[in-house]
C-alpha cells in the first residue's frame, strides 16, 4: 500500500485559498461580532488544525480472533434499501452522508451493516480498490492482494458491548474470502478505543500521518515506524 498526497511533495504548503481570503471569508460568514462571540477553542479551529493518524496493517494468514458481542446483533452486507434506516432517530445520519453511501454502493463498494433489534447499531466499509480518505486528505493506493477497511462506526446507544471487534472481524473475513492477504486501516490518534481494538485484533502500527493547517496553508508528512516503535501482535 502507498499513501498518496494531493501534492508531489510529502512536506509542503498546499491549498488554493490564501490566508487573507480565508480570513475575509470568516469575517463575511460570521461578522466581527460573531467572531468576538466565538469561544477561543472554536476560533482557534478556524485558524489552526492538526490531525494525526496511525496506519495499521495485518496479515490475513494469521487466525482472526473471535470477540462475540455482549448482545445479539446481525452483521451482513449493506444494501441500498438499508439507507432509509439511517434516517431513524437512534441511527440518524445527515442526508449528504446517506447520499455518499448510496454513491459508493452504486459504484460497487462494499459495506457491512450491524443490526440490533432491527435497527442500525453500526456500519463499516471495506475495499480491494484505492480509497480516497478525505478526513485526512490522502489517497490509499492498494496493490494486488491488499485490502482496506475504513469508516467503521458504532452508534452511541450500542457502544460498550464489544460490537466493534465483530465489525472488524466481519470485514477481515470478507476480504480473506476474496483473496486478500494484507489489510490496512487508518485510525485517528485521538480514537483510543479503535486503536486498542485494532491492536487486539492483530493489527500492527505501520506508519504515522500528520496534517497541519494554518490560515489556509497546509503541511503534511508521514513516517514509517521501525520495529522498536511498532511491535507485531
């Protein structure tokens, strides 16, 4: 797998919006009074943004752990008919998110849906093809025999019941059945429960990704972890 940045260089500024235009846009949108009413944290998020993530990998020639959830759930492939479920209160997603799900399904992408008492408890995506990770601004380029799992989510009402490892295991088994030998996943640094479960499910830390934004200018870099930093589980 290769991590491809939008720009040829791995470290450098990019972005079509100069900081002056970004500041002018913020003033036009919020007004001076609106900016003054902003909390310091919210205002800082408009000026500075730092995102860090870990790239995990796992060989599928090793056994996949079984971690049964503490409640009865059904995991199966998501269909277009399932999308209406995401308009229900306990599993509500914004309409643009549902439209994006529909677009991915229509282009042949595969997702798993988790159902508990006939309502959505979670979902997750997987692919044997390249994936654009817009949340961190990279393209995941896969080679033959490689797969990728992404956007795994458990709704708050169903958390704490060991559903997430079942969501990982279902996707690993699907990819193995379809000839995949190595699986990758990207997890944001602050998502410690997901990091912990990836490690328990046999993933290893493969490399780190960093993106930083300051007044519309962005920098990004990644570095591969050595064996001391990245033990195999």
